[in-house]
C-alpha cells in the first residue's frame, strides 16, 4: 500500500469568519484564502507548519444548527501532541481564551483534553503513552 497522510479537514459552520477567527485565536495567524462554489463559501486557513483547515458555510445549512457528534458524520477533530505537558499547555491555552473545555483525561493509552468550537465541534489534543 502506498503511504498516505492527512492533508486537510474541512468543516461546516454557521459563520465562517467567526469560526476562522476562533481557530486563529487558538492556533495563531494563518494564511487565509477565500473560496466560493455553488451554494457555499469557504475560508481556507493554512498555518506555517502545513496544517490546513477549511471552514465552510453552506446556503442550505439551517440557521439554528449545532454540531452533534451522535449523528452520522464526523465525531471530532484530533490534534496529536508530543507530551502530557503539551496537552496541559493546550488546556491552559483554552482557559486563557475563555474556551470551555473538559478535564485533562488520563486514559490507559493517552492523555487528552477536549474543547468545543463556536459550532460545538469537539477539538481534541492528545498524546499517546508509550
């Protein structure tokens, strides 16, 4: 099998500019590219390290929609960190920004913390134990 790696994630949101600002507040300034298609508008964020996040508004999305991971589709977005301390750093960063988050979890296989973006999409920072 040829090698592969994740290239980007694209999410659907209520307000692409609000969400883009939220992600830039969390991760730092990104290069923004505006894209438009039939029935959608997108802000593409790319950080210097190469991570890419597409933030899309669809014309047909209900105005009162909120993400619910129990529905068919995505469950959460996970970001791998390199240490337990890095997981705690992201928890502290969420606190600094006033972002609601869960507890730092100490699972048998990993440490993790989960926060939610403006559309309720869970964002997880995780470090696997050796």
